[in-house]
């Protein structure tokens, strides 16, 4: 049975992925930040670790527990956990920006680094990253979050090339609007100017289950895609980004 470790399993994409992959026959190891969510996952029969990506000591402890659960034989790592800091760039302090990167990027880097040796020992292994449409565009009020996802994309591209001669394949999931608790948990920096999804995004939002076909493909195909763009908005925006001049693209994004 192949072992896969998924972060951010308290709800949304991580929780749906954990349930679906267990049904599919994987040994799923889950992670969450809050004890109440940890207990929920344990009660559901999952191996689970408490993980605060903002805390290097927590990351180190969690990695050790994961390696024990999988007996140092890890097939998959699904770096899914993250959160958003929203607000105009000039409203975001250095400390808030560091917190955004600490969870979405630095903690992910440390965790992957600690688990990578257990993946290199396999004949086939996968690292799957939850990026975002904000991994290739940036819009007003979402600059900090987009910057962390741009960094994740660049990091993943470099890692993929560095691991080219190994058993490990690195893939990015780029969801657009997905109906999860993410939007409600966003850290809004300007209470007088709340950053909300535009009506168009809400109209085309999909449930978290929409990521599953792409996740299965990334995990199970011998030649997975580098990027999986999920939701129509993400797919169309990627095409516009490639075809339109920057100034025209700015006008499209400014109008949401």
C-alpha cells in the first residue's frame, strides 16, 4: 500500500483528498493545526500529525511522526496547507508578510526537505503542490498571497528540474475559485476595504471534489502534467495571460 502525506486536512481540499485517496487504496497520513481537527481525523481512522507550518519545531516533529507512520517509505507528499493575507500591499506589515510566507512557503520547504530522503528510496514518488490561479496572476488586495504562490511555483519548477534524474515527479495544482472555508479564514488587513471574490468567480466556483480527477492523474500516471489548471476561470485566465500584452491584462484584472 502506497503512503501519502497530506497537509491542511481539517477541511476543504485536504479533507476531501484524504477521504478519496483512502477509498482508492492509499495509506493516507493527514496533518492539521488544531487539536480539535486532529481528534476528528483520528476518530475517522486516519493516521494524523499536528502540524503548524509557521513553527520549525512543529514541522520537524511532524516529519518524524510521518516517517514513523510510513516506515520511511513515502510515495506521495501533497503540500496543500496554506492561508491568505489580503489587503493593499501598503497595508501589510513586514511581520504579516513574513507570516504569509512562513506558512505558505518556508514551512513547506522545510517539510519537503525533511521527507525527501524517504521518497528518494522509492521507485516512484510524487510531490503535489496546491498552488492557485494566484500562482501566475496577481490582483489588487491579493498581492501578499499571490507572492507566496508565485514563490511556490518557482520553487517547484526548480525542484522538478533538480529531481529530473530521480524517481520523483513534481506537479502543481492551480485551482481557481473553490467552495471551501479558505475565503472565510482569510486574514483581512483592511476592515474598511474587505477583499472579496468578484461575482463572476462565485458563479463559476466548484466544490473541492473538483480537484480529485487532476490529483489522481498527478499521482497515478507515469507521465503526469507539470501544471493542472482547475476551474474554467483558471484555464481561461492562463490563456489570456499568455496571449495578452501586460497592459491589456492589467485592465482585465483591474476590472476583476
